[in-house]
C-alpha cells in the first residue's frame, strides 16, 4: 500500500545515498510520495540502501532540531571554514557536530545554508 501522508526516507549508510536524483542522509528527509513518479517510487521502495516509513511529528521535530544545530554551528565558523563559493566546508561542520549529530552531508549543509542566505537583492533601481 502506498502511503498517503509524508514519509521519512533515510539512508542506511552514514555517508548518505543517492537515488532518483536525490541524496538521502542517514538522518533522513521527509517527502511526499507525490514528489516522485510511479517508476521512481517503485525504485525507492525496492532499494535496500534506504529505509522508508511514514513520517511522524517526532521525525519532523528531530529533523528541524538537527537543521537548527547545523545553522547555529555555521554561524560560529571562522572565515577559513568557508569554501571559495562561500558555502561552509562540510568537514568543518562535521568537526564541530559529528559527535552529536553524526555525519553531515553536503546536501544537508546546502539545504540549511539556503535558509541562512539573505534574500536575492540582485534587482537594482
């Protein structure tokens, strides 16, 4: 039976796992089945490297807490802890947080980083 609500999709590997054009962290991501085509959903549910289960409010709260901790850690980094493209270095974040959160992936860092960046001010008068 296909879930009708949100699902938690998590990688079994600490390094995360890519499937259907998306990276899934060990902590997991919450998604909707409708976010995938029927073919992608079949592939995801048949993948032994992923754990898929209905997402609970506790799962959402845990992922939000994790994102908050990553965001707070980014704000404590020094200038040398950022890449040339301006993003925080994943190894710097992992050095700060891996004991508490486990491995942080680049995709997870990017998702949190996108919430920290100021709004696009490229329109000039």
